[in-house]
DNA sequence: GTAGAAGCTAAAGTGAACTTGAAGTCAAGG
DNA sequence: CCTTGACTTCAAGTTCACTTTAGCTTCTAC
C-alpha cells in the first residue's frame, strides 16, 4: 500500500464530486465523521466514499438530510457496514420511488383529461386537490412538489 | 346574482385553499392581480380562481413561480383567457412530466441493480452520476432531486 | 526554509416560497 | 357609536442545503 489510506478533504471532495464545504456541512449535520491527526486537519477513511454515495443516492430519491442521518444512524457501530447493511438501508427506496412515479403518472393523466376538458377547477379537479399544499404548515422553501414529499416518515430506508 | 362577483381575499383564500398571505405574495410576484375599490382592499374577479388553479397545478409539475409568471404572461391581455389558452399553457407539462417519470424510473431501475450488486460506488454507478448535483452552482435549498430539475427553460408551457 | 497550495473555524449570505408580527384601517352589525 | 372581524402594509423570520468570506494555520514541494 501507499502508507495508510486516509484521504484529505480535497481528495474526498474530488472523488465524490461534492464540495469540501459540503463535506464539512455534512459532518456538522452528523452524516459523516473524520479523524483528526495532529495538525487538526480532517482525514477520511476510504469508507466515507460509500457513505457519501449513499447520501447522494438518498438525496436523488428525495430524502432530506435529516432523514438520511436517521437512516445512517441505524448502521452498526464499530464494524464497517457490509453490503447487506447498505442494501437494507436502501430497500425502502424502491417503494418510495414507485410511489413517486405513480403520483407523477396520476398527475400527467389527470392533466390530460383536466386540461383537455378545460375545467381547471379547484374544487372538482383531482389534479388540484392531490397534495393538499395548503395544509403544509410552516414557512420555508417548499418547491418539491407535494406529491413527491408525502409520507416523510415511513421507516425511512 | 348576488350583486357583483368580486371576492375579498379571505374568500379567495378559502376557496383556493391558499393562504391570504400567499395570495399577497403572488401579487407581489406578478402572478395575480386585484382591483382596489375605495377603501383600498383587494377584490378579485372570479377568474382569479382559475389562474390560481393553474399556479397550483404548475407547482405540482415542479415549475418555479418565476416560470409560472412567464407562462402566465403569454396569456392575452384584455380578454378573459379561453379554454384553448389554458390548454396551450399546460401543453408542455405533459412532456415535462414524461421526462420526470422517465428519470425516476431510471433511478429506480438503476437502484435495483446497483444496490443489488452492492457497488454504490461513486465513480462507476450510474445512479450516482446521473444528475451531477456537484455542478449545480450557487447556494440555497436543492432538495428537489436534480433529475427533476433539469432543463428549467424549454419554452415553459 | 520558504512559497504557495490546501485546510481550518466561525459567521454570514443565498434562494425559493412563503409565514409571522406589529401597528394601523375598513366594513358590517347591533 | 362602538365593537369585532377582516383587511392593510412593511419588515423580518423560517427552512433547507449549502456557499462565501475573512483571517488564520498546516502541509507539500522545491
């Protein structure tokens, strides 16, 4: 070997395609951890790359960092996660994606008839009353379509 | 009739299922307009409901308010938009939804093999390298999957 | 042994889509 | 006339997932 496989943050950033600032942010968010040898700079074991891969994939599935953190927390401490561990975590995504796809298909098909008929009526149209966006309380960004955000907690992974 | 069909903001909010504060925000954003008789309070024509229906539907499709505003701007001024006008605006959604669905299906199918094989490797895995999230410049929330955000400008509706 | 690249922290900024709060105005009923 | 509820504006707050900036320190290469 080339003498210890601990990677500096820049290397991880490059390999993972994630900005170093994001990696520090992920650490603060409890998604990843680093060892700090003398000098205080972060060194990551190679396994962080798989962890980051999981994070990235989970984001693509539409999970928030909070949800991802919770999912990662179920990994066994001490030992390096096995293939089976990762598979377990991501098993729920399939279902979630199926739901997302179904929601979009419903939207598309509803659209065809609804727009076709010109109704676009709030009360009657299934398209409008699908994800009741009005009921989403609290401020903040919400541009992820409601149809894709449903059931945020369903045994995450 | 019950004497003039101009609705106060609370009524519109209730009927559309959109908070009054959001309606004021939409006005500021140029999505809707109100008439202001003496007293200065907003009164909306009934047609605003259809306009809001369009806004809501467009949001469900994943458009930003900016894109929606641009789409609405292509409506004819002066006359009330016809069924054909609305249909024209929403024609592009079908394509967009098809694209979104295709992206999610690819994600799901990639997941099946990728998680199945346990690779989850950043470099090799199609799942990871799909929407190059790293390349999305600028700060701000980005939890709408990259695959669903592509091609923001394609002749909106 | 020193230049310069890379890393550090902490705090503030960003963008989208709103909400909330404060302080005042308007409209309808009794 | 007075109360009550709906409405007004304007400014500031909120969430999420980051980035940017400033001012240092550490590591690497020559």
